């Protein structure tokens, strides 16, 4: 292999794409990383991880502030839907709703993490906007 040729297995294919996203959205790589961590940390530490990241980084980045607010809206909304579904378990339809909500919670959290890393904000369906 010549010196001017690059090994395709050693170069990062994401780096140029990330630079293009940064130019289009006006976000930095750190902003997008913290936005993604807001969603992904919820799998490990529940509500407190995303809340802590948002409280620390919201002053530094408008993007992280927006993603944090969207996540909190998502979390509070789905908590309300879960409480309603739990009450509906008395008439047996709540069990189905709890299963569907659990699946939606996982799927929408992953979608939110991916969109945040792309520099996009995301408010999942069925979310009530408490924080604007």
C-alpha cells in the first residue's frame, strides 16, 4: 500500500459526517454527546442521571438544555401514563397498556439518543410538554 493511500479499516467513517452535522445544526460534538447521554443514562441510573446531566450542562448549551427538557417531558408523561395504566389494571386492560408503554419507553429512548447524537431534538409521541 502506498503512503498516500489509507487503510479503510483504520479511518473513522463517522468523523466527516459528524463535522457536517455540527455545521448544519450549530452544535458541538460535546453538546451532542451530552444530549445522547441524557437518554442513555436513563437505562442505568433511571431518572437521576439525565436530571444531573441536564442540571450541570443546561447553562453551557442551548441544545443540551432543549434535549434535557424534552427528556424530562418524556419521562414525566410516561410516568403519568404508567400510573393510569396501573389503575386500569383493575379492569385488566391496564396490563396490555403497561406492556405497550414498556416497549415504547425503550424504543423512544433509543430513538432520542440517536437523534440527539445527530444534533436533532426529539419529543417522543404521547409526551406532554411541561417544560418549554
